[in-house]
C-alpha cells in the first residue's frame, strides 16, 4: 500500500479580492500541506508555479486569463457562481439576479482552455440575497470549504451535462438607470452592484453622477446612500 503524506503537499491560491486574501491568512494555517498566495498578475508565471510544484492551483477570484501552459500542466481549479452548464460566462451574480434567481450553486471546476466548460469537482448552495458584497463574502467562505475538501479528498471531476447557457459580461454602462424601472428591479440593480471595486448603480442628474449603495426596500420605497460626483468636463 502506498501512503501519501498530505502534509508534504503544496497548493497555490491565486486571488485579488480582499475578502479572499483575508480568508487565506485566517484559514489556511489550519489546513494540511504548504499553502502559497498569489495576488498579482505578474506573480502568476510558469516559472514560479514550476518552482512550487503545486498539487492544485486554486482561483477563488481572479480577473485575468491564466496562461495556457499553467492550465495545461497543472490542476487548476476555478470557482463559478452558477450551476453550470447553466450560466457559463461573465458577470454570473448580476446575470442571475436580473433573471430573477434567488439562489445558485458555487461550482468548483477544473480549468480548461474553454471558459467555464471544464469538469466539476463539487458544488455548494449559495443564496443570492443581500448586497453583492455580502454575496461575494459568503461565496468566498464556501470557496475555502471547497478548497479544503478538494485538497483533502482529491475528488475526480465529472463532465458537465445538460443544456448550455452562456452569460455575457455586463458593461459599466448597464449600471445606469432611468425613471422607467419598477422599485423591486431598481433595488436589485443597486444591490447586485454594491461591492468593493465594482461600478455602482448610478443615474445622471444635470452635471452630477449619482451613485447608489446600501439599499433597502419597503414596499415601493427604496432607501439608499447616494454619492454625488461632479462629471468631469460637464458643460458650464
């Protein structure tokens, strides 16, 4: 019988969001194995990854394309906020909310050269209530549960099945709203964009851009924090 010492295993977590970085420092010291954190695009190179020789490279929230030579030569795991193959593609949180979903799956996928099309390691239920910030923080907690599970159990990923639905990445211009919107949709628009580093819901009033965060709704009444920003080069 071959005995594998999991304490000698090595792992990389590549992420850019503050909540994932905080969880890395808080949680991985109690995980078995040696854990390495990458938070900058220039740090994710074939040379650095080859030096570490990780058993897995985990990407709980990463904004850049991972080089093909890393994807092809290492077990790379990404985390997608949909029950794939439904909801492949960009801006899954926002696309789910605008379609009326109140819950989804956080899916751990083996990365391939096709976006969100790789085989599935495991999934966890994720509620879509509250602000985007809260949802992302909840998803981060679940990501580390999945990371720990995969590292400890090395599950064999299984192929996706079912009808493929692909989401398009939303643009900042889609964050603007006009008066022709019902209160519940306006509330969803504000909360689904209410997260650190994300373009907030906004409206234009004369020479100012009004950005909205911290929304709550009571019947047809929405309460939110409003920030007025002077539009550069506004006509005098």
